[in-house]
């Protein structure tokens, strides 16, 4: 069926040289293990404080804090790390990226370089730094800054152009089963994005895939199954189910962002949830949650009217994509990042 006929929103987004659209222009310092995460955070804070890259249109620098990359076991976890790292490095919002190792992890820079090359990703586009090999924290921070300074000076000017919702990869995430009205709202919005040529990403464990109203409207008779591995970068637009063995909120957001989501539209119920340091996470709650949830902790309450709620959520997604309205969680700094260990991965 055709999407609900609401006024078609117009977005003005960054147009990349590879043809993809970006909602932000980010500098990413990707730590390859727990031991380099705090140095990556320090590097991002230092570059943000100096407003490095402002002339190149860089929105901000991001560094993640996570617990993986060294004390883990299992081949599936090893493959998951490389796949998800690749997803973040090639995310459409990442303008320039540097990998920061500590120097003694199981997945050092040389190993990651090999896996990227094997996947057909040109490795010369990335920066590479090592806390140990470069002479300690201060020297590593200096090297990170020098690389970004030189890299950003070579980039062409940022260009923006008008487009529509089809330019987006929209992640959907729900904390619990939703009402029929909300299922219809999300189904209609999803069909609009897909009709315009965009992508909709859902975690395999999301309750929305068990909702017959949503499933029938978006998938028809097709049985849902994973079309992307956890953190696997999106190669073709469309509706994608991202494999996950967990229903952990943060782990699923981490995987959805690795798969290329620009914005996550979520439905929370009992309490507000974490956002993500790189992904804009919008939190809506259904009308029956009024009085239990503070309006200051989420982005919007739904009304229960599918057409009105679709219009509201469309405006919300559009505003977030154009950086006109940051999600509440991001504005408050209530964000988290955690990689799943899957069914067979473990931390030692």
C-alpha cells in the first residue's frame, strides 16, 4: 500500500563524495580496546575544546568508551569486533577517522588494517596511532591532533542539498510491546522512508517485529529474519533486520549505529533510556506513560492518534537530522556505548 499522504518533509543534509547523505560531519577517534578508550575520550575532548575542523564543517569529535578488544574469547566475538569497527569507520556521518590502539591488545592496528583491506576498505584514508609505540599518552594525543589537522585541511568544502526522508537510515527501537495505534504510526512512517528510497533498521530482538499490525503493514507475508549481522555496515538501502542475541538497549543501539543508522526513533515506557555518543536517539512515550515519565527526560509524548503522531514523529526526525533539535539524552550527556558479546563471546 501507498504511504499515508502527509506533507512530504524536505531536509537539507550534507552530501558526501560517495553519494551518501550525512546528518553530521564527525571526527571519530576509534579506540581498539579498553586500554585506549580513555585516551580516545581525552583526544576528542581536546579537539572539541580547540574547535579543530570548524572550517571544514566538522560538527564534533567522538571517542568511545568500551570494554572489549583484549580480554575476550570466541571467534564470533573476534569477527564481531572487526565488523562493527568497520561499520563505525565507514558510517556516513564520519568525515575523518583515526584508530587508536594501546599497543598490546588482541586486535592491534595492524590486524584491523588487514581486515579492512580484506573487506575492500582503503586503509590509507584513516589515521593510526598507538599509545605505546608513539611514546605515551601525551605524544599519542599530539599525534592524533596533528593527523586530524592535516587530514581536515585536505578535505573539500562541505556541501548541503535539499532531499527527503529517503536520504536517511532510520533505526527503530522499542522497549516493550506497543499499542495498536503506535504500531500503525511506526509502520506508516517506515513505509514513507522506504517508499522514498531510505532504510529502516530494526534489531532482531525488537518487540515490534512480533507486532502483527506493524509486521503485516511493512513486511506483508514475509517472515522476519536477519539481513545484516550485528554492526555490519549497510550496503543496500531498504528494510533491514540487524542480528542480535540480546535485548540489551545499549548493545542494540551500538549495533544499529554500526550498521549505518543516522537517527534512532525509540519508544520507551517505564523510564527514559540511554542515548548514544554518535547516534541521535529520539525517545517517544505513549500517552499512558504520562505521569510516570517526566516530560523533561524524553523528547515527546504520543497522543494515540496515528496520523497526528506520525506527523509529530516526522517533524522530530527531520529536526534531529538537520541538527535543529538535539535529542534530550544527547543534550543531557546521558549516553552509553557497549558492544554485545553475542551467544558465544565472553570476557576473560
